[in-house]
C-alpha cells in the first residue's frame, strides 16, 4: 500500500526542503543531500538514511549506485534492502538517479503486476478489425516513424478489397473534403472500404464528418455491412470528442532501441523476396537497415542527435530498397554504383527531410562511411568505438534472411549512445526528459483537492501534502509578499536621470529593464487578480483558472511565458532564476554609466543585443567599420569572483553552457565529458 505522503513526495518532492551541510559532496550533490534529509521525515523506515551515506562501508555502495550505469538491480546497503518497501526503494532511486527513474518504475510494475504490463502489445489490425462494424470506424493515432497505410492495404487484400475498385484512400487537404464525402456516401451504400488520412489537417470539416457518422449510425438499416471507415490523425485537440468516442483507437508506437528498430526494419521486407535477391543486395539492405535505425534513434537525443526533428519513416527505407534493387539488377558491369546510391539515399530519400546543413553533412558522412566495398567485408558499423569494448560489424556476405535476423538478435546485446557516435552521458539528458514528461502527465491526472483523511494522514513538516490550491496560494504569497515583485519594478525615468550620455551598453540596460518591467507587471497583475478571486472579491475568470492550473502543476503560466525570456525551467526554479536576473539589473541600476566587470550573459532577455553593443563600442574606439567587426571569444582561467578589473577590449561574460563536451581549464581546449557530468 502506498501512503498519500509517499505518493505526494514521489510526484512533487517535499513541501519544505530540509537544508544542512553535505558531508560527502564528492559523490552526493548538495541538492540531493537536502532531499535525503527531507525523506528521513517522510517515514520511520528512512530514519538514519543520511548516516548510512557517511558510513565507510555502506557509503561505498551508495557511491556505486550514484556513479555506475547499470544499478537497477543493485541491492541497497545495510538494513535498507530489507527494511524499505518496494515503493520506498523507488523513491530512493528517484532522488539519487533521476534519469533511471523510468527503468526503476518498470521494475516496480513488473514485480507488482507482472511483465505483461511493461511490454507494449503487438500491433494487431486483424484483431481490431473483428471489433469494428459498418458504424464503428477505426482511427490510427499516428506516431513518428509509424505508417498504418501498408497494414490496412495488406488487410484489404486479404479480405478481397482492391484499391481503386472497392477500397479508396483519400489524403485530406485543400479541396479533398468534397471527394471524401462522396466516397463515404457511396461506400456506405455499396460496402466499400474508405481510408481518410491526416484528418487533423481539416479540423472544421471534422464537424461535418461527425454529423455524417451520426447519420450513418441512425440509418443502420441502410448501411452495407461490408462498409468500413479507417481514419488516421496525429495527436490533436481539434478532433471532435464524438468521433473519438465512436472509433476504435489504435496506435503503433515505433520500436525503442537499435535492436528493436533493426528487427522491425529487416522484417518489413518479405523473407522469400529477400532470399531470392543477390547476396550483395542483402548485404547493402542490412547496412541500410542499420542506417535507418540509427537516424530514427538519434532523434531521441534532441539537438545532440539532430539539430531539428525530422519525420524519417519506414517509407524512406522501402523506397531506398526499391532504388537499390533497380540499380543492382540493371547494372551490366557488375559493379555497385556506390556514389549514385549514396547520393540518392542521402540527398533524396532521407536527405529530402533534412533542412539543416550540419544535419545533412552528418547524414552524408554516415552513408559515405558505409556505402563502399567494405560493407561487403564485415565493416565496423558503430562509429568511433576503437578501444571502447563495443563493436557491431556487418555480417559475412552470403547469409540468408534468417541468418541476418539471428545476427541482429544475438549481436546487439546492449543499448548505448556509443552506437550512434555519442558520449554515454547523452543518455542522461534523454532519460531525464522522459522522466519529466511522465511526472508532468501524472500530476495532470491528480485530483485538484485532497480529502480530509489524506490531510490528517500527511501531518505536517516537510512531508505534508500540498494540493494544487496550496501551491497557488504559496506562490501568490511568495511573489507578492516575500519577493515583493511589485517593489522590484524599475523606474525607468529615474534611471535615465543618472545617465549623462546614453551609449550602446546603456541602451541594452534600459531595454532589459523595460522587458523586465513588462514581465513583473504581468506577474503582479495576474497574481493580484487570482488573490482577489480566491478571497471572493472578484469573479474567477477562465484566464484565472488557466493561471492557477499551471501554477498548481508547477509550470510557468502561458501569460508569463509570453512576456518572459526563453526557458525550460519548472516554476520553482524559474522564480529563483527570475530573482537572480532582477539582482543583476538592480546592481546595474545603481550606476548605469558603468558596465559591470562581469555580465551574466544568459540572464539577459536579449543576449545578442549585448554582443552587438560590444562590437559598437570596440568599433568606435578603434574606428572600425561595424559590419566588419567580428566577435572573438577567449576563455580565461579565472572564476567570476577573481575578476577585479574591466576587460581591456570588450567585456567579461559568464553563464554560457556547454553540452556534449567539457572545457579543460588547464589546457584550454575541448575534451570529452566526464562520466555523469
């Protein structure tokens, strides 16, 4: 049984964080240490937990759990392995290894409910077809990389429906609504199959579609029993509830992981057809399957994988295969046209999706490394893995379809970013993002209020349950009273009186103050309205409800985001960062003619304007043309507090973030990231 206190701690963390000095900062982050202290107040089983970290023997095991990769099955040290419940162990993992939380949740669900609850069911259109009727359509909720059209076509062929005769597909778009309605009317009478693709693109027409489906349902006697309607759409709020309620809803989630993607890519093609092809075609198709799986999997790493998100799908692999077969079978010289294939695959089939120059270069280099004669001679497919104890080579030439499938099954045993040429740390960001999305969804599903029994059970202190309304009221008090954001609004006219001559730096400063004022006024106005609404002085409007819903979920309200700087922080961290930005401007406000010795660049609304100001000032000093002045950056060996004088040319800045590598201060160059860094 999970108590309300433990569940609330799991979702939102402690209501009040206990803070004390971290005695083992070499492997426990101070923020994590404070959460462990708060956890000791959560349940009697956690008492003494922090002492276990300080203990030399047990502390070594905790350090292993924090620093090593595969720790889901590691036993907790001392009495905590037997004393803590399964869910309490999950709480410990969430605090110590946030990026591993989803794996820990899967283990928890598997132990409590069974393995079938963590494995996605096989996509089975045939079984779903048995549940459909002439008045119960099937709707496919599309996911990246999934294409249900081929599955419907295969099922139609088995059931005796022929494309263009009694099976019709319409891709919705401008002018296609009339065609779609005609096909529906005729199919309803004559028993055709109709597939309407991408219905989310025509949200207004969907109201007419809903009415038409209602009419079909009321006229059951006039509907041909063979009639079937298939719909496809991306997740969208524009699809009427009536359509969703009437339909059987299916989604075919793309496989996760290199092995699953390669198995799906390889088995997409008929076994008999592949075995009949030349051995070279099978070898190249295997390489293409690896390339296809790689480009799909790199997307989960965000900008580290691709600078933009591209809709690569199985159709790209299918079309590349057809081109491959045509080129090889029509070649009279017996030579493989590697250059032609590389160009078609990289610039047309897959490259047709790509719009970023660096992404195009990455795609091209992958193919140039693979599409050559070495592919027929067991080339290493994983990039840059020399000396890293991991390898995946192309299989020997001449294998059958089954042999290639067995090779995929037995050779790819672990999932690692190294397979895509990325540092192992790339997985931390991806898994942390997954975790954040999961918990945001769970919080949305929670009740907006807490029962009296739950409040009585929670007691007080750091483990007390905070309802969304409690969070709203605390935020109002914090912003209006504790932070006094109304008093933080800058008086621009007073600042201008202190400036004898407005230069580029002063322009940037005044603009930043104006941006901050607009944001602070919106925060104060909206929170003041909510406060009066909760007190009964004002009628609570829809805008107030949206604001309170966002704050209750610890998100930055949309009206604040519109006036604010780009940020992905949660509400608590966002407010802390806001105060630091205000502090920087407040220091500047006191002496606006003097530029700070060090400027925290990422705490500006418009950092680019500050860089432009540097160019203007330096250009004037040296009498250079502004359009010929370039920014040159030199990384110093000093910390912020060590800067005691102004930069000779330009300005000292701080606050830049480096992902995917680290800066070695001693040798002044980029180096590979340290584990877990």
